[in-house]
C-alpha cells in the first residue's frame, strides 16, 4: 500500500490576517463602500435648513445602496439606527438590509416630504437628505445637489420632483 503524504498548502502571511472563526454579524461600522455614493453634505455646523445634503443613488433599488451610504455618513452621524423614507416598490421588493445590522427601516414620518430621507444615529444625531432619482440627468442632479449644499432647502423656487 502506497502512503501519500499530505502537504500543507503554501500560504502568504498577508492572506492569513483575516478573521478566524465564524463570520461576524454584519454590524456597523460597515466595510468601505463597494461603490462610492454620490453624496453632497452641507458643512457641519452650518445654519439649520430643511435638509443636510443630497444623495443621488446609482439605481432605483435604494436599499441595495444603503450600506455604502451609511459607511460614508458614519463619521458625521455615528451608528445609524433608523431610516425613515417613502420607499419605492423596487426597494421594498429587493430589500438588502439585514435585520441584525441594527438598522430599522420605516416609512416617512408625519409631514416628511416623499423625496427626503431621515437618518437617525444611536446618539440622537440625525440627518435629512434629499434623494434625487437615479434617472435624473447628470446636469440637473448636480445643480440640485449644489443648491441643497448651499441653501439647505430641497427645492429651487418651490418646484419639486419625486423620487420615484
């Protein structure tokens, strides 16, 4: 009978620095964004306004992009615990936020505009973001983002466009 000696695979020590054991829960802070969110925020401490910035998602599936958005907002907001928004059908059907990530999604609050997302941090911090529809032409989206970052008001001259 032939004896076969098993060889240990050659490893790279750099590859051995990952987590050992069962995967960790998907809690915040999340890893670096997989795709950089198109986000423009007003300066911290700027005079109050109706919104704190604007987010122009890449797709209509907003929940698929939330971890990336939350990753870049964490330094300003802290750990996100709740997000209120008038979710579209695509986002509701393809929800990719896990229950054990510590974030509760819910519909809009009373008098909350359909195109404004409210994010609440664990320490009571909060941000309101104008959500610009993904299919908005780039020049229009950029104009709206610039307007919001300067004024804190989501709509120029009283006009509105929906997020769905």
